[in-house]
C-alpha cells in the first residue's frame, strides 16, 4: 500500500507542477515581455516610491 501511495504522490506532484507551468506559460504568451518588465519594476519599486523624498507624478 505504501508503494502505491508514494507513486500516487509523485504523480500528483508532477501534475501540479505541469499545471502551474501551463498557467505561467499562458500568461507569458498573453502579456508582452515589455509590459511584464514594466509591471515587475513598478511592483518592486512601489515600496521605495511610497517613502521616497522625491514625489513621482504627484499632481
């Protein structure tokens, strides 16, 4: 029984990995690379932007 549980566990793991890869591949195909880079840069610099002494686009 333990052997079959281990095989089922390995199969479930690879199915989940494949599903996650398909999900991110679909996103990568849908969104242009430039927009991804801009989005990543915006989200990574947003915390710095909030407490910065320079005001970005403040109207």
